């Protein structure tokens, strides 16, 4: 699997110098990224493209080829897959569309291609996909990615890996991370999942340097396999699945080949397998930072700290509505808070008032995080001065010390939030709802982990599995 | 009421040259904004402040004074209110805190101040508020507003007026509008509502150049008055009220003086009076643009147009979950769509595919908006080229022609959305959920309006009112 993301030699089949040739954009990006592996262009004329040597067939390439990337019209693909098999290529990414997602004729082509795959023991990613992206070595075979637009995404390698069924979502995540504290590690677009599917990549990301796994799914190919795999994984798995409604499900079917899955079953599978199901697509990039920058939330008692009286009430409403609790501070905790200075309110939500020193912030963070009544913080500070930023930078360390998380929000315009987050690299969420949601999923992951560890000891899931298997057959 | 926003003469009581004097920040802003009215500083020494003449008492000011703004410690306020009465000042803004919101002693001070108010027939805004802001003439008595930070909010006068119970929320709105197509007209911070309340300002904003009224409320003083007023207003009224939960309600009580109102009653009052209740604080600034740039949504059938296959499904899910419908396109509409070019999908969601000309966009907008099956659009175009922007600018006009709205979203990072929205002044929403929500509130307003017009004819609400009155007493 590693060679899908880190091939020592790769043949891009269909890349030529014709204008608007999509496969050539892959070579252009690899050239721009100074990819260190051997790269070949395969086209009818055997011409070199973007400086990479060209051949008219993979069979003519002198050395071993780790990976073939195919971007040709669907009808040509089965023949080319057979050629790859003859050459001994064991991994193929088929980016071309026009297979199962495109009706009966496409379905037949996909079957033909799959029979060659089985004959030669090839592992296939796709068809109808973008392939893989790896920020660690700057490998990327996403067609249409121009360095001017997406080059930035490769500059800082990260630890969040994505399994997606849409290039658009990949772009959205990469784009959004340019103003965030998280970055992408690897990304794989799985398309029609003729062979490799989401479960195979969860398995792989469980073993590499990935910290959080994100998924955008339009269909589930094998619910049982997904569940079995996810259960073994202790890294957070965040999944957004389209098709919560019949209308959404039908729309997704025309995009990638999949059957309309019963959403209720997926939901229950997520809960049983410890997959965090996302509520909106933006959570795919907004939530991972609660896992990479903060300890898990072990309980539901949250202390709100703000110098905006309004946001105390707003936060309290959201916490309770999302199933968290407003921590009830013990009298001695309130006394300790009172001693830090002129607070407007020493009950939770703690209202800081306007004048604050860095030390006062730190003292309050410390008092709250060290108290047994508090499992996590929801700080909503107005960034008046630099001291607030400095205090927040210290807060990240204090959270690690007490093994309790804080989900930050700044009650300011979104453009100011983006500026502060990017400049100081502090994990600020974009709305109070999003910050609370981060606490919710952190707590969810904590409980999943407890359950997974317990299940691991018992090594048995049979009962649930049978139920699910039955449900999926209905 | 007009003179609260447009005083020809104003006395700022408590403004001095002491360091950290808050009232002086008001004079500094008026100086910076070149406010054309007469402005006086009242302080013990009678010294002039920021170039405005100073007096030691309002009684010493030679001419008539339209408005007094008081920012002194609470204990001094009742005496000053009496002096203002003696001077014949009929409007006072009390910004000082320390009244009903601050326990028994403060409550007594508020009562004393109110008795002077009644004696002299003064109308009072506050206490514990920021006063008023008017972008049309650049009047603003919000203390703590420094020109460097908030000056921008006055540059472009707008048409959205706000009634708020928190300065922080005012700042959030002003800040957010710096990257949006809407701007503020007037803003009033009502604090403890000793005299003037939200209903009085709704009444006023119903008569001025306001297009949309936004409210942030922590308490309702007089539910019946609010309802009676709101019923007469045909401009959209958007209200966010804190205290949907008991915890949020308690937190709000410590911020501004108010009783914990029964949220269910407020909710039902909103529905009966045609007030659109907001679900998150960001909707206060994100939603007005659907009213200022687009016709109202008369039905629930929405056509989605996208060139991101993923967002077709995502949008369909959100539409259905929020109570809208995916418009079912008639065969002849689909045929007309097919003729425009190489579309990926001519069923709703319409999938444009990657290559598009401006004319193709315009044709598709026109076909959909002119068809009887479609009440409104949810376009989710990827901004590949400038032609898309040009087409969207035309779309705004096409919507006006057909009297059907479009709620736009661009499937890109929030920073790109902000850039495009600011640069081209097109009404783009920040998430697909927000765009759908805009359609929902537009349709809600349409139905309220129908109801209000009908009610207006009948001129009777008695039955509902009695019920509400009863409920409020419980």
C-alpha cells in the first residue's frame, strides 16, 4: 500500500503534449514538486512530457514500475490494465471516469478491467478517482492540480489523512488548511472502489504517521469490513457521509457508483465501530485540531471563560443543547477565582471583565483546569492585547499538563479569526457552535477508546456484527 | 426618537481628560467622524475635551441640548438626571452600569433615576448600555470605540439596523460586515431597558430607511408590546435571543437585568408576530443579505446547480433536512437544459461539469428561474474563471426579473469566499447550511407577510393575544 503514496517509479499513462491534456497536469505538478522518483509519460507518440521521458507503451519502459496512473478514455482502460499486468506492475490508479457510475456500458468495462486485475493480481485504486497525494514526499497524481493554486498545500506536511470520494472535497480541505493549524498528511480519492476501498486505507493510515483520519463518503461498499477495520483503530476517524436523505443519496449515486445505502444503518455502524459521524462538511477540516492540539475530554463538565457577557449566555445555551454541562464550580474554586482580581462573575460562565493581565488569565486557566469539577474549558476571550495571545499559547501547555482540553473561540469576525489563527498558530474555532462541537467529538472519541480497549480485551463483537449483517441484507 | 440618532446638540457627561476616561473615547470618535452637531463635555473642572467645549454642569450650557449621554458611576446618575430635567433635556442615554443588573443597591438607584425621569417627562435609553450609532451622519456614542478599529464601519452607510443588548455583539456585526455586501444603518444598545425597549426601536426602524431589523436580546421586557409592534412591521425582523436553556438564561441575567423568560413563550410569540428567530449568533450578520439582494422565496422548490458532484448530494441533504424540497424538473425543462451544452446531469441537482461559458450559466439560470417547478436557486459554482463571477452578477438581475431568489455558496475555503464576496460584492454565504438557511428564512418572511397583510385587513389578533397574555403570566 505504501507504494501508492511513495512509488519509486511511476508511469502516467495518457500524458501527452496535446493542449488540455489532463494527465500532463500530473507531470507538471510532479516536476514542480521535484518528485525524486522515476517518472514516465506514456502516450501514442512516445514523446516526453514536462521533461519526463516518454514511451508509447509501459512494456517499453526499461526498469521496474511501482505504480501506473491511467487517465485515458474508459474504453481503452481494460487493454491498458492487461498491458500493465504483462509488465508486472502491481499497483494501478485508474482516474478515468465512464465506468459503473455511467450506466450499463460503463459497468461492463469495469467488469472487463476487473477480470484483468484478478488475472495479474493487480491492486487497483479507482476508477473515477483522483488517486493519491502525499505531502511528506510531495507525490501527487491528482489531475488538474496546478502548482500555482495547490502548491502551498505541499509546503508544510501535516498529520491528518483523508479518504475521499470527491476531488472537490479534497480541494476544500487543502484550501481551508492554509488558514489553520492542521495540515494534510496524505489524501486518497477512492472513486468507484472497484478494488481498494475506505477500509483498506483506514488500515494503512492506522500504521503510518497519521494522527487523525478524515473520510468523505458517498457510498459504503462493505459495511462489515469497514466496521471490523474501524474497531481496531484507536486514532480518531471522522466521517462525513452524503445521503442522509433519499434526495441526497440519489444525487450522490450519479456522482460515484454506489447503491443508495440505508443511512440509519451507516449511523449505527459508526456508533458501533467508533467512527465519529460529522454533521457538516466543514467539520472535516475544522475538527481535527481538537485532537492534534488538545488532550481528550474525559467528562462533560465545561467551564466557560469570557470577557464578553453576551457570549457567556450564548455558550451556555450551546453547551447544554449539544449535550455538555455547564460545570458547577465548588465554593473553594469560586474563592480562588475571586482572589485573582476584579472578575465580573466567579460563577460559570466566568466573566473576566475588560481589564486583564496575562498572569490573571493563566491563574484562572490553572484554577479551573486543576479543579475536579471541570473536565474541559471553553475560553471565549476578546483579543484586546497581545497578552491574551500569550496567555492562550501558555494555555495549550497547561491543558497538556492537566490532560484536559480547551476549545477556543474569539468573538470576532471570521476574517480576524483566520488572521489570528494563522499568525499565532493557535487552535481557534470559527464559531461558538463549532468550538462546542469539538468538545463533543473529543468526548465521543474518549468513550469510543474506552470501549475499543475493553472490546479488544474481550476480543468479541459477534452479537452486534450479526445484527448489522442482518440489517445490511434487508 | 430621531434625535437619539441625530442630535443637533449633545452633552457627554463624565468626559474628562483623565487617563482611561471612557466618556472621552466618545468625543474622540465624534471628532474623528467630523460630527456636524454641537458637542459638549461635562466634567467637574469644566475643561474642554478633544477640542469640544467643556462645562461643569449641563445647566451652564448656553443653548438647547437635544441629548445627554451619561457615563459616570451609578451613584451620581440620579442627581445628574434631575439636573438634565431642569435644563429641559428630553432624551438621556445612561451608559453607566451598576443598576438593576447589579443587585439590590443598584435596583434602588435605578428606581430613583426613574422617578426623576417621570417628573421631567424624559425618555431614557439604558442604563448599562452603549447608546446609539448611526452610519448615515456618523453619530456614535458607543464608549471604547477607537477610530482605528471601528472607523471603517462608518465609511459605507447601510440599511440594516440593530437593536442589541451587548456591545460585543455590535462589534461582531460591524466587524463581520467589513467582508460582506450588507452594511449597518443604525444600531442601538438598549441595556437594562428602564424606559425605551426593543419594541420602541422596532417602531422607529419601521419608519426610517432601514431594510432589515436585527435584534440580539437577553430578556424581553414586555412581550405583548413587542408582539403588537412586530405585527405591524413588514420589514424582516431577525431576532437572536439568548436563554434557550435554563443555563443560558441564568448566564444572561448576570449580564443585563432581566428575568429568566420562558423561552418557549418567546418562541411562540415570534411565530405569531412574524419575527424570524435565529439559531446562531452569526445569522445576525449572515442572513440579512438574502433580503437586501434577493426577492422573497414564495415556495419551497429549490433547484441546485453545481459543478462539484459532491456538493449536489450535500446540498440535497441539507435542503430536505431544513424543510425545503428538491424541485422536480419537468421533462421539457430537462430538455431545455440538455440543449445548453454538455451537462453532467440535467436532473436536479444540475451538475454542470467542468467546462462552462458565461452564456451557458446564464441560459441555465434563465431556464430554471423561468420554470414553474422552481421557486428558488441554490447555485454552488466553483469559481474557476472570471466568467463565473460575471454570470453571477447577471444572476442577481435575472432573479429580480423573475422575482425568485438565489442563495449562493462557493465550495471553497472561507478565506476565498470572503475575498470573492468583498471584491465583487456578490451575496455569497459561508457554508451550504447557511445558504439553505437563508432560503428558509426568506420563505418564512414571505409567509409572515401574507399573514400580516391578511391580519391587517381583519385588524384582529385578539384570540392569540389573550392566549399569550395568559401564558406570560404563568
